């Protein structure tokens, strides 16, 4: 698994841009504009997307040209890094590496890219690992269809497998524990206290009466 370092990051309300360091050789990318990109510097841009998937565009370094629009599924990793990490599906000698996943610096989650099923089956066999796929022919589909395109995964044998075998969903947030308010048990009755006060009052009456008798 190979890694790339990001050169820069731009962040806005709905867009995350990443400048990808130049590679020594070409890279195959999926999506609506699936193609082999030559070595160079590109911008990865996340569009406003549903929470269970992301729509990622790859643009020219100046941001004026969109090479492809890709469907991606959020993927979780246990440990964040301070640098951008991009991984690739290993290919036979002479074949361009295929874009696999992109993890953001300082975050535990990133994006795992989805390929058309025929290409996903090929990559799964070549890399001997499960690959995310969609039955939608993305090269002939408008980018808007990616938001609702079905996503599955294929194994090296060509069988359909659950996407959980490829991506790991972020852990569920821990719900705050309820605050328990303990109260002391109430006494059965106020009668004992009233009786005690009555005795004290009666006793003080006898004392006052005795003092008056002595003073007469």
C-alpha cells in the first residue's frame, strides 16, 4: 500500500480541497470521467453529499477543469495522521495503479472510492482484495445519479460481498449516562417530633411555676 503526502488544504462550509503531490507514474481513477491521469498535481474536492456517501471531484491544479466525479463511501481508521494519505490498488507490472482511498489529515475518517462493477471485479482479482462497486455505468451517467447509485462490493472470486468487508463505519457516539438523583427516605411521621416538643414545653412550664412559688 503506497502513500502520498498532501501539499495543501482548503476548507469551506461544504468543500474540502486537497492538492495531491505529483507521482512518478500515471494513476487510474474511477467515476463519471473514469480515465488514467498522467503524473501531476490535482485538486480533490468533496461536494455537499449525503452522510452515508461522498461525491468527490478531481480537478486540474488551477481548479478550472474537472477530470472526473467519483462516488465514495466514508471509511474509518483507528489512528489519524498529520498528513494526507492516499492509497492505491496494486496492479500487475505495466498497469497504472488504481485510486483506492483518501484519508484526511488529523481525522479518523476518509473516503473509499467506488468503481463500476466490471472494473471492480478486475481490480479485485488483480489486487486480491475486496473492492467497492456499483452496477451503474458511471461513464454514461450524469453526476447527479451518484447520490442514489447502489453500492456493493466484489471479492477476488467475483462474488458480491457486504460493503462492511471493505469499509468500516465510524463508531457510534457514546450516549451520556443518565444522572441519578438520590433522595433520603422520608420519616414515617412527624408525631414523634411533635411529642418531643410537647414534653419540652411541659417541662419548662413546671420550672417557671416552681420559680414563681419560691419568689412569693
